[in-house]
């Protein structure tokens, strides 16, 4: 699909702006297609091979090595590939890292942070150090706004909220270990992993297919876990077995390996960040150019992964989504809880997809403004 002078030509593959599961790099899909029936001389598909085999061991080891290289992760951290997505981590974190009688601090920046808070409250004392709910989650907290607990076990943030389209441009400095849900922006920008005690992310936005979570956790934190914690839900269990305690999502780990190979081929995360920032700037420039569009997120908190906006009426928004779909652009409807329009422009969404969307937006405004 491409656009020229306002003309949109639909082809078999659409431009995918879904929030997750989301776009994957085309070269990755093509390689996976080529290796679908037989991988690396094994005579079988990755989906068929034993997770205890040397062949799969080479895949999971390469995936971990890629993650460590791209994010510059030291040996002080374990890198784990777990099932259950980020949502299971909402429960595992307090079960493993908040000891009896202790408090954990959470920063409420939107839907996903709220879900993590709700899960944490099930098993212990949880302090909401700041909430943007009264402001409809339009920004992240400013320096000095956090009401942190002295002696807290950890501070939890969601670094990028997909629904509200906001992110932390910089991360809070905390005395307690800092934990971040980075599901919707993992590997989208260069970060200092050493600033965090734990980072986790569902794979289905920037790293691969659904059904897999990447967990990066400092080794000393793992030692906190009580013997009362179910064995399968202990980070120590999975660290000891190198993410192979039980049968993992082998296909998802394989795709993550290919995706991280692809990021490396682009020049690493610093180059990926440049591409992402250029895509987001081009889109925000259009949104800021006219009162026809309204981008509600605070400018200092704007996400470069999830761009959200409104049109003058809900009827126009419905028309926009429908006409965009006819033009080969899908996934632009805002989350059902807030409505509006949302373009998730993750790492795998090419610049030409954003260019096509921008051309469509300009034509739409000219016809409806």
C-alpha cells in the first residue's frame, strides 16, 4: 500500500496501527515464513522441536544475548522469558518482592498502572504515591509530586500508557528499587537499565507475538521471595532453569530472537529511537497545526509509541476510522474506555505508514474541516 497526492492504493498487507498484538517487522515475518517448516537443518519447525533440545537452547540463548546487547544489561541482572504476559507480572511482583508487613509504592498514570495497583492490593499493603485519575490521565507526575513511603519495598511505574498516550520522558529518582512496566515502549528508546531494579514487558507490542513476557530483574531482588510463594510463581525458579522450568512459548521466543536481530541490523536501539522520534514528531506536527485535531495529552508527557487525538465530533471519528480502513490503515480506533483516535506507531510500524496516515489526515481535514 502507498499514497501519492492523496491517492490511496489498497494491497494485501495493511498498515497496522493496532495497540497490541501489533505490527511485526516485515523482514522478520518473511524469515519466519521461510523457516516455518524447517529450521536450521533440524528437519522440523521451531514449533515442533523439544524445548530441551540443543537446537532450541541455541535459540533461547541467542535471544537472551540479543536483549543483553541491545539494552546493555550487566551480569547483575537475570533476563527471563516468561508466560502470562505483563498481567501475570502484576501479581508476581508483589508476591515475590514485597515482604510481609512491608509497603510497596505505585504511581497511577493510567489503565495499566491501575491494574497493577489493583493486583498488588490483593496480597498486601500498597501505597498510591501519585495518581493522575482526576486529570483523566493526561500527564505523568512532575519531580517532587510523588508521595513515597519511607522504607518502601519498591516503587512501580508504567513507563508508557497506551490508552492515554503518555510516557515518562525521564524516570523518577527513588531510594527504593524502581520497577517499570515497559510493555508498550520496550526497546523504543535508549534507557539506563542500571537505574531500574526490574523491567518487564509483554512482547506483543515491540518484541514479538503475544503470550510472552520479557523480565529483566536484579539478581539480589530475587532472594527476597518467601518460601510461601508458589514455586511456579517464583522468579528464582525460572532464573535457575534459564526460562525452561516448564515448556515455554517456543515460537514467541524464536520470533523475539528474530526481532532483536532486526533491531541490531538497524544499528541498535539508538537508531531505532531516531526513527521513532521522527515518526512521532511528524504526526504531532499535524495534530498541532489545526484546531480540527485535538491531542489531549500534556505535551511534556506525550508518548512516541501511542499517539492519541480527538476530532470535532464522535461521528467524524467514526467516519475517520472507517475511511482509513478502506484506505488500508487499520487499528486507529481509540480504546473503548476513552474513544477517539489512536495510532500505535511501534518500532515495526514503518515511516511510510505514518506518511500515508498523515496524507490521509490532511485530505480528511480538507473535506470535513
